[in-house]
């Protein structure tokens, strides 16, 4: 039988990458989001829908009848999503996915979580060993849904929960780190940075899409870190992109204080499950991913 | 203004104790549950309703308009509740309480959680220091709702989450430890027990009701252990009741193996928040609570 996947939030940075990777694996892909039109290949069926509206998710699921659901949609407005009450709305609406799977127990459900569910003091964060201790509204509501997904798995359903670390690459939204770097370089403006010696687990967006597609196309249950497992300093990433865009001298390191979780020396993911159980391995070098990211920004102007 | 509280699950072991304690504090008490009639004083208004039915909770809240809600209702069938899919239904329905509080931000919400949200290997479990690591469907769904309550508090609402340890006393349902002891004693039958040297944090049901009432009548937010802080061995509790009911010799200690969490040497709660912030202190000795429990069983026959 044809594998039919619904990707919610399918026009966003992560959802689009997941939809493309699932398409490349041979899935029949449906994608949904609030936008009227999404920049997606014609054979990906687009559904314009606000999933927070009463009954919208159940209606969409009933209409499509997917064998797989990759649930990316959530409150993601940069600068706002961490403290938004909409996180509670997304939690409640998302539980409807489990209701669908309870009625159709052959369904495979993959939810998208975050490294911010963990106690970040852990450094290298492990799905099994690191305690969860979210500090934000966003992290708490994501963890609450992760627990519901775990519950569904304990009840015999096929669910997995991917915890995304620091994605970057073409298509990243303004308000985040690399877009700020790119815009400064392209406009010749100075950019105030932190000391940038903190190490983070950055994951290239196409790699992340592939990880999600493999997770969806398999049978692993429970929590899985979605990351590179190769943390680098912020400086390495910022300087790598800025050099390619001719703006390395515009970065003012150490000018902006690193507050809160930004000040932690290391946030990285343990990749044992991702590698051994999901079967993912990197195919691109850091230089290649930065080349592609820089090319995308150059083409955009 | 009159404080008007809705106690969900108000006819159950914990809900009834909470309703009586809230009444004693001067609240106007509404209680709800699936039973046609509840054994409650006449000035407690009873609402027969299945809260898992679509729209039932919103309807009840709209009808009563409570200033306070104590949410005890949940899947609690002895022997079944830990693995029941109904835990997911209760999670979703319970999120509706937060929606109500978002529309009426002066509302005080108290939810009832469980020590089984914690990593039980911790021994003496602390709201702030002990990681959460639930191992059952029940524990996971309770923790998911706890996170939603924490989220609501972070958004400025007045919510608290009481984590109940091991309640006992008059009215306890069959299928649990002390009712089995009492029934064996009253019928002269042997009872197979574990070695019973494990220590647990037992809390007398009237004390628990008082703790919940104080928590509801205050402004403490976040997670609060509801327990005695004075763990005793299972043997102490079993023997204490059995002696009072003339059946101490019927208890066959060490005959039944202690499996899973039953084999942990200690499960107790840190009472710092309960004592210092909620302002609760015990008023009865263990002997007094066992006297009352034994008297209730004797009267029941």
C-alpha cells in the first residue's frame, strides 16, 4: 500500500524539509499550514488550514486518511514562541493526533519536540539518561505532548518524538541567528554577537529533514534526538557564513552579553539512537552546508 | 465575595475528603462525578455528569462559574488505572480547565497529581530537586497535565499541582492495601503480604483533604507534595490496622514477592513546601488515624 503522510506545518523551515525528504523516500505527501500557497513541488498536496480552529485537525485527518503523520505545526514566532499562551492551544489540538491513531492503530505518528525539554545543564543530552526540566512555556508544552506520545506508544501505538536541536540552512526565518548574520553581511552592517565560544549542536536543515523522514519511515518509538552530534562553537558557524558572504569583519564578538541558556558552554545531543536505531549518518561536511546556505542568501540578495 | 469551588471527582476517596475540608473552610462547594447520588452533606451541591463526554466540563464550568476548581476526577479503577487509555482522555479533557481560567483569570486551579510522576529511585522526593521520570501511562499523563498547569502559572494564572503519595483511611476503595487487610481480618482469612519492610509516605485521608483545601485557599503555584513526610514501613500500617481488627495473626508477611516499584525500600515526600508555603501541619497521631480507620471498617462489618 502507498505510504501516505501528512506533514503539519509543512510550509515552515522544518516542515518543508521533512516534506521534501519524505517525498524523496517515495511517500505520497500531503502538507498543511495556514499559508494560501506553499513553495513546494506540485506533487505535494497542499492544504490551507488553521489547525487551531475547532475540528480542523480531525476534519483534515478524516479527509486525507494518512498512514503516517509528521506533526511539525506549532507556535514558532521568533522572539515570542517561548512564552506564548498558544503553546497550550497546540498541546490540546495535537492530542487529537493520538485520538486518530487510536481509531486507526496502524498509523505511524512522529511528533517534533525540542532540546529545550531537557535539563540543559546536562551538556550532552541523552534521551535515556538526561532528566527533563523545561524552563519555558514552549519547552513544557512540548514535553507534555512528548509524554502523551510516550503514553500512546506504551498503549501499543507506533509513535516517536524527535527532539530538534539547532537547525540552520536555506529558508531559515528572520529573527534567528544565521539570518541576522547573512543580512548584516549583505547590507554591510555591523552585528553585535556574544562571545560565541559556546558550543551548540547545529543540524543542517536538509539533514534534519532526512532524519525526520527516516524516523517516520521506521518503527522506533519514544524520544530521539535530531541533531548532528558534532557540536561546534557559535563562532565557527557565524564566521563560516560571514566569510562566505564577505562580512567576517562585521561581526562584533563579545559585545552582546550571553544571558540565560545562551550562556551555557555546551548544548549537544547524544546521537546513539539516531545513528543506531534510526540509521542516520551525515552526508555533507560543515563546509558544504555553509556553501549551500551562503549561496541561498546570495541568490536572495 | 463568596468562594465557590468545584471539586471534580467529588464522590471519590480523595475528592470527598477535599470537598468536606473545603466546606469546613467556608467555601460554597459544588461537587461533580458520574454517580447519581453522592454521600455528601446536603449543602454540597452535587452534579451528576460524565466529564469525558464532549462539552461536559465546559458546560459544568459555565453553569457553576466557580472561583476555585479542585480537579480530582481521573481514571482510578484499582488494578487498571496505571495502563488505561482513559488517562489520555482525562489529559485532554482536563486541559479545558486551563481554557476556563484563561477566560476568567481570577480563577484558582488546583490539580491532583501523583508521586509516580517522579523518578522514584530518588527516595525522598522533592518538587525542586527530584527529576520526573514516570514509568506508567498514568504517571506520564499526570505529569503532562502538571506541565500544562505549570505553563498556566508561567502565563500568570493561579494554578497549583498537588502530588499525592499513599492515602489511607475510611472510605478507601477495594483493590487497595488497607481494604484487603481489613476484609481479611473481618472475615478471618489469611492475607499474603510482601516482606513489608518497605517504607512509604502514607497520608491519612482527612489530612490529605485538609492539605488540598489549604492549597486551594492559598496562592502557592507549581508542584506541591501532598503527604505526611513521616514514612513508615508497610508492616507498621498493616499490623496497626490488623491488630485493631483482631487479625494480626492472619497477615503472612514475606509470602508475596514485591515486584516493580513495590520493591523500592523508600518512597517519601519532602514536605518543606507543604509545611512552609501551604502551612499544613499534622494534627492526628498515627494511632488516632488507625483507630478511626478500624472503627469505620468495624461499623461497615
